[in-house]
C-alpha cells in the first residue's frame, strides 16, 4: 500500500510536466489563430491583382473581405463558391456595396494576370484575383492553413484544395468561415453579421 502511495506523487508530477507544455502549445495556437488578420498575412508576401497592381493592404481598409483560395481551371467548387457568395450578398435586404472578395489562385503557372483577369470578367468588380510567384502563394496559403495539392502532371492537371471562405471584418481581422455546401440561410446570417446589417 505504501509503495502505491509513494508512486502516486512522482507519477502525478511527471504527468503535470508532460501536460503543462502541451497545454501551453495548444493555448498559443488558439491565441495566434484568433489574431489572424489580413494585414499580418498579406504584408508578408508580394502578390499581384488581376489588374497587374501590387496588392496593398490599404486597398482593404475599413472593408469587410471574403477570402477564398482556388484556381481558374476548377470545374465546380471555385465558380460555384464565387457565384454563391455574390448571389447571397445581392439578396441581402440592405445590400452592402462596400466589400471585397479575394480570389487567390493556387495555380500561378496557368493563372497569369491576364488569365485571371479574363476569368473574373464573369463576376462583379468586387472580386479581386491575386496571383504571384509560387513561393509567395505558398507562404500566404500556409498562413491561412490551406491544404492543396496538384493532381496528375502535364497540362491537364487539377488541384485539390481547401474550399473554405474566410470572413475578415472591416478591421482586417479573421471573423469566421463559410464552408463549402453551407446553406444559403446560414451564409446570409454570417454575411449580415460581417457587414453589420
């Protein structure tokens, strides 16, 4: 019986020594995720808009923004996501014109400034396409925890990627997400909150 009691204290101390660092890592992860902002991630990279301009964080000051990663050769998810977002914004009772949708390509090899510009003609002028060097896009995508991979090789490849839309409030801070396939009702509620309607 005494041996069991003698083992309880050392085992408890060892357990605490293991759990405290794990707890610290988890707390720091969530603390950094909660302070995720467009400014902190966009100023770390050099990206170009579909109009050929270097992207400047000042262009998004006091503007709610929806951030989405994809590619122009995407057969369904990307065009559907962009169309659905814009349709839901248009259907809001008090249409909020002061917003941006950032469409960041994960395929800079094919999505040049000109190709991105041609693709975005199908959407309204609130959508801004971003492209740049692959390493810059990788860095920006990593900051937002975007998973993506090129599938097959050659000219006829596709890209599997995270299909989440990130909502960024007018102060430039992360304000939530919209999932692929989320209901229109839920999307409208989230957009109203983002736009302060």
